[in-house]
């Protein structure tokens, strides 16, 4: 992934930039296609300082798409959609966006020109021209991989579902995004199960409100253990909280060892 964060405009750091992802497609809901796009977008946005707050998956149904996009675009700074902008009859994302925004859906001359340059004379058939239907007033999102553009309307970015194409579109979108202060993260290995640390970790969280503390249990093949992840946009607060967690973990492990010896 490229690093476009330095090219992006900065918001007031006290006001986090938020986002939602809307995954569109019956093939995702049926399990036939595995969604890898959400993880990519989440990681990409985190690197930019944009907080991904919600992910929804909806079927290829106009009403479902319209309802979801209208709810998300009113709740978050940005919405990113994937899927449903190809050449087939069930590619209805553009139709749904036109309905959601109350605008027409013409064949956009800019998109038509892109497709005409992409295909040999006579190959630009009616199905492929569907990919040139862009809601009125939208900006195009360049697609350097396969040509057919995505589009941006309001705070909604409409992208292809094919991962390679979506990745390229995110690179095109990123410099246009307002960004927030990057979330920092530290990890502390507890070495013991969650049950040993739950109470004291909860108390520490209350003492350090500028950070978030999460515990993630796992089994290493021999015993249960826990990794504690601490996140904050304030580096000093993160450092202080990390030291407190490390002290807590050391104390708990020492107490466990003493109990074993008695």
C-alpha cells in the first residue's frame, strides 16, 4: 500500500474522522465469495488516522442498499462501498446510489470515453456500457487496473468488489480524504489466561481513560494465554498505560508463581 497520508488534509485532531464500509453482494452472503476487502480497507484507514466504526453486508437489492447507505452516510464522515458496479444485470449499486441521493443515472460522457479508449471498436457493448452509468453530480474514481471507474457522490465512495481493482481505487481516493490523528498501539504479552487479569485490567482501564485496553486470549498449544493491546492517539498516555499494564502483569505472574510454591 502506498503512503498517501502526508498528502491528505488534516482535520481538527480533537474531532476523529470516522468511516463505515458497506459490502454489497449476494455472493458474500452466500459464502461463495470470501470478503477480503473489509480487512484491507480497515488497515488502510487506520494508517491514515480514520476510524472504521461499522461494517455492513447487504444483498443485491436496491431497497437494502439504499437503506444502508443512507443510514451510514448520515452517521459517519465517509462511507466506502464495494461490489455491484460491473456489467451484469445484478450489478445495481449505481442504481441504488442514484435512488439514495435522488439524482438521475445517465451514461456519463467521461466514463464512456474511458471505456471507449479501453475496448476495441465494436467491443463496447450494451453490457459494458452499464459501467459508464454514473449518478448525476458524482466524481469519478480512476481505475488503473481495468478501466471502468468507480465514483464518489457526497461522502460515499463506490468501488469495485474485485480486490485488485478496489486496492487501486483506494490509492486514488486516499489523497482526497481528510485525516485524523493516527491511532497508536502497543501490545503486552500477559503469559496467563484472561481469568487472571480481567479484574485488574478493568481497574487499570478506569485509571487511564485516554487509552483503550483490550485483552485477546489464545491457546499456544500448551496453555491459555492473553495478549493485552493498548491503543491511544496520545503517545504520553499510551506510554504511561503500557508501563502500568506491564507492572500489573509482572505482579500477577509473581503471585501465581508464589501460589504454586505454597
